[in-house]
């Protein structure tokens, strides 16, 4: 975002949350109230354009520092985005200057090395908004340093990384919220309560529709590019294998390379499986069987390596089947099919067959699921992310688990990884959710973790 656009979006978020348009100067610096949470932002790329305004909009949050390996550049999700460490710092300072209503504000620091934020004693929590291959390392280090963590989805690059994150968060008594904000949505909660309370009868099948890749891969024979000035590429790679620079390897499109992410399965699939797991009451487990159907991958030698066509099935222990497929971008969502009806979630919209299902009210003695923001009485898709961030900050203060704690985040992210593994191996796999191991398949079990490039390690 350009700074003017960012300020408009940030101030709109503030207004949407019902916060005052002006904040007294006493909320800044050493005069801040004791209840104010100081947050460090690690990662100033595409996702920060929505996460950062959500943190800034909260009156009990002070964004103290930002970090990114890129000083500033275009080339993120679209050509108009000018993002990086310097724009992120400028946006924060401009926001607080606007809130003060007089003079400039230069209280937000900026750095290249995330460890400078984690090591600061005056920072209470960090927002990890970086490629997936960095999530586990940053989370473990932050937890050991006594920081609470808002970690963007998916939770981790591998199942072993997710396990390490759970251990670090719990041993150090930290709060972690994964940034799959659908868990804070009114329509998602309504759908989950209808399913959990039997309004669809017995659930037989869940259809998950994921959008296709929104970028084309440089094909076989692609050429390396010179590393741009102001971009610390070696730090960006971090624990990932050494590889030549290409603009499509980094910034937004990292998600289509298996060394750093899991394609649209981990990108949008995390949101979809979030809804599915909550509705089925399976937050603490996963399906037990995975099978590739008709997935497709880029040509050998292409820069991108994640599936271009997603098509796999899974089965839970109770017999419920899940089918995950690529679809038109406008069809992203989840469809629950039961013996007495069906429900369809599409972003923040909910439809049903028969339509009267949506009029059903959940009785006082039935299952009621947690509410991220009790003051939010209406379903508003634009509020999902701000409410999710606010729920994290509330948990930091109360020291109670947020609406999407680390163990639950690990299970829904595991479904993404297991789906990718079955598509890559192109065979049916049996999975033990308790032991988190494949049954009788050493090759598949070898894909549950990945080595880290020295000197990085967990």
C-alpha cells in the first residue's frame, strides 16, 4: 500500500472497531498506561497490509518496531504494492502522528534481523508475518524469550516444526494465536454450531474448494536474477536450502515453492480446514486416511514446485469423507453434506439447503462455541481479522488461550501437510493422529520433517 492508502485503511479499521479518532499524547513512550501491549512486527510484506492496521487500531497496543529483510520494493502480490521495512516503519509513524493530531512521530524502530526484536525487553508480543519456513524458528525463539506470538497461517512448514512450536509455547507459558481469522467469523461459528448440533443430520461428506494458483511459474530453463539492492537474500533464505535468487522465489510467490510453503493447500486450505475441523468437532485430531486422486504439478525444472491442480480425499475415523479440489477462485469455501441437508460457506457468506436451516436457533442446552468478540453481534467478514487480532491481545492480558490456540492450529495445518504428501507420493496413506506417524511407510514419514541449513536449527 502507498502511505495514504495505508492511513485510510488503518483509520477505517479504527472507526470500524468503534475506537476514538484521537488518542491523547500520554499513551506514547514512557508515559504509556501499564496495560498497554508493546508489539513488534516481523515481516512487512503483503499480509502486513491487513495485519498491521488491525494491531494499530487497538487502543491497548503500541507497535514499537518493525522488521523485514527488504528495505523497500515493488513486486509483491501486485505491481502497485510498495512494501518492506522502510514503508512499514513510515506507515506506523504516520499512523501515530495522525492519532496524536499534532507534530511528527518517530517512535517506531526498524531492523533487518528479527532477533533484535525478540531480544528487546520492552516488547511484549510479536507478530510473525513471514514465509512459512521461518515460522517455527521465530516462534520457538520468541517463546523462549518470553514473548507472546501472533503467527500467520499456516502454523509451520512441517509437522515436526508444529510439534516443536507446541512444546516451546507450552513450556514457556506463552500465548500463541494462529492468524487463520475465519475462526473469529460469525458465519463460520453459526455453521459449526448447526453441524455440531445435528441440524444436517449425520455428516457424510465435506467438500473443500481451493482457488487455483494466482501466479504462473517460470518454466524449465528459468534464469537466476541479481539480488536487488537493499534485500538481504541470505537472511530471507535462512534455514531453507541455498538457491539462486529470482523475484518469483521471494516476496508473495514463495508460497508456490515447497522449500518455503505448501501452495494453495497451506495458503487457503488452512482457512477451509479451520472451518471443517470446528464444525466436525475434530480440533484435536485429523483424518486417518489420505489418497491422491488427480492432482497435477508443474513441469520438472520449473521454479514453482507445489501442486497446480489440487485433488485429494481424506477419511476420518468415524467415516466422514473430505474431498479437497481446485476450483474457480470465486468458489473458495467449504460444503457440509448431511443426511438432512447441506451448508455452504463462501468466505463470510453462508447458504443452506433447505434454506430454512439458517433460521434454526441453538438452544441454551445445546453446544455453543466460543465467540472471539462478544460485542460483535452481526456477521461481518471485514471484521473477522480485526476481531481475531483483538482476541489475541485479550488473551495476552488474561493469560487464557485465544480462540485458535497452538494445538488446534497444528492439527488443521497438519491436514494441509498430509494432503500435500499424499499428492506428492501419489498413493494412499494411513495416518495415526495420536502418534502423528504414517503406518508402514518410511518414505512418507521421512517427509514429516526437513533439515535446516546451518547455522539454523531447532
